[in-house]
C-alpha cells in the first residue's frame, strides 16, 4: 500500500537540568518505526507520559527528532529548509486536546478561520464562501461567525479547530487526544464528525489517545506505546481479538466489558518483589531488561537481562502485521 508517512527509528532525547540530566538526557521517544498508509488511520495508544505528544511533534518536525527519519509522501522532512518545511506542513494539520489554547481568544472565529485562507492568498469573497462551507461541515452555524471562542462550548470550539485545520486542505490530520477534554456524549459526536470528514476528504489520520476503546473504534491499525516504545502493533481487529503483550492486555482489561487473557492479572500488576526493585534500578541505570518487567505478571529472569525487540507473530500476510515485543507471549495464548 502507498505510505503517506514512514518513520524510522525516531528517538527524542530531552536534555535535563543538572550535570547528570544534561549529560544523559531522557529518552521520551525511544526508537519508533511506524508507517501510515494513505487514507488509513493509525491509532497510537498509551498512558500519560509515555511520549505520544513528543512523538507527534517530532513527526511534524515541530520539534525535530534527536535521530531517525520521517518521510512524508516520499519526501525526507529532515532535508527540507525551514521555508520548505513550513510550506509542506500545511498538508499536515494537528488538532490538540485543548481547543482553548488552539484558538486566539481575541479573534472572532471568522478571523481565526480566515488566517489560513489569507495565507493561501484566497480572495475575500471566496474566503467568506469557504468559511461558510467549513462551518457547515463541522456543524456550526454561519450566523455565529463573529463570535469569540469564549462564547462556544468545549465541543463547539473543537469543531472550530477542526474546521480551521481543514481550511488548509490537508491530506493528513494528527489528532492528539482530540476529545479527552470533552463530555462523553460530545466525544461521540466529534468522533463521528472526524470519521465522516475522513471519508469525505480521503484524509489520513494519526489518532493519539490513552483510550484503547476509542482508538480501536476509529482506526485501521493500532500501536500500543509504553515508555517511548511501541510494544505491540497490529491491524485493529487482530489486536483486539488477540492482545498479546501483557501491557495491551492490561489496557484492554481496563475497558469495561472487554475480554482479557485469564493469566493477565494473576500476579498483581505492580507487585513489588526484590526482582522488581532490581529491575527498576537496572532500568534507571539504562542497563537493559524489558521496560515493562516491573509491572509484568508473566515476566521472569530472562526479561531482566535484555530488552525484547518487536517480532512478528506469523509469516502470512495478515499475522506478519501483528508485532509484539515480549519474550513470554505467543499468538493465541
Ligand atoms: N519539553 C520537555 N522537556 C523535558 N521533558 C519533557 C518535555 N516534554 C515532555 N517531556 C517528558 O517526556 C515524557 C513524555 O511526555 P509526552 O507529553 O510526550 O507524553 P504523552 O504520552 O503525550 O502524555 P499525555 O497522555 O499526558 O499527554 C514525559 O515524561 C514528559 O515529562
Ligand atoms: Mg500528550
């Protein structure tokens, strides 16, 4: 399939304060490989602090990766000048969790939506027409065009942010927890809106969330992220029907009514044993071992000495797309 995005070995290191921090830094993203085929949606799921937003920002070169490469529609973003990148980035729009910080409180929504169109040198009459169409698309009345962000609800503001992203006629939307700040009923409306827009404009999505349920509803492929790495990735139905990494099982187990492996929780999720304490210490010192081991119900001594890499769960075209980084699991167990 034709790939819109191909990331190879993306690493992002934040240099901390103080001598040790500055020297060693903190790997917020630790070697992510990920491709998103055109017109598909990829869901990236993981708990708070695992590096989702950091990865999103490196992907768009808003904050370039410390190492690794991003190809967008065949073009290596790292080779572009600032100017070329800015031009290119119009094709890649991002929607963040908090619409309040995305919209300028001092600008009417008409002016907010005009910005991108002016930038694209679209004349005044045409701008008016396009803004009407965009607001129609996201379900906001054109009669409200002169209102300011504070006059809208959270869900309406997120609709306006989505309209603004669409005004650039992107082919890719990066949705970073776009509904986490909203009430559950409003979440569903925005998700449905995003699904409709995706079809209508043949968009490609990277959908970031801590909610595996949401991601699996929206996306064709799901990647599960833990501490800066993808620990399992598969076409959505495979991942949901056969979650293989203990962390994925734990995420699924926390969805009410979801099935999970019977041995999934038997050891207790965060049981502190001498081995666990040792493993945490080894992790902190960067001396190897599986990062999930301290939380893992099935890990053993093997997992403390070296870190597993991603491996395929089968050879055929479908199961080879299901990859997992765990020594202890097999497909179907
Ligand atoms: N600018 C920064 N400088 C130093 N560390 C940072 C910076 N931004 C993020 N971090 C750290 O990097 C890690 C990953 O943060 P990130 O915001 O990418 O996580 P996330 O998965 O998006 O979390 P959330 O679900 O809460 O949004 C965290 O430990 C965070 O404290
Ligand atoms: Mg985030």
